C-alpha cells in the first residue's frame, strides 16, 4: 500500500506541475466533502434501499446525487464563510474555478 501511495504521489508530482484551478478547488472542497458525506450517503442509501433496481444503478444514483450536493453546499455555504476560513485557512471569493477573475 505504501508503494501504491508513493507511486501516485510521484506520478502527480511528475505530470501535474502546472497550477490547476479545478484541482485547487477540489482539494479545498475535499475536507468539507469528507466531513459531510457520511450522513448524506446514509440518507440516500435509506431512500434507495427498497427500490427494485440493481445495486450498481443504485450506487450510480447515490454518486450522481451526493457529489453535486456536496460540491454545491461547499461552494455556497462554506467556501466564503467562517467555516471555509477554519477548513482552508482563509476565505475565498464565491466564484467558480473556470470563471476568470475580474480584470483578466
């Protein structure tokens, strides 16, 4: 496992040298996502538990709902609030990574 982790770190160090707005955004959102995902995923599992669908379809449904909800909640509720200050060390302006800063 250590070799696997170090291999991935080496790969990203080698091939991802340029700053990436999306990568930075997702890295900042990862702590919030980790902290909040469990109650949301459990609620979604309870919701789809009795549906007569194959498990992979239920899994994809849970992913398709949970990921946007978590990222939108981070963007609108956390990123520029005091929670974002605690999680990321400073507040970010509320704008999406693909939108250039004003004046550019």
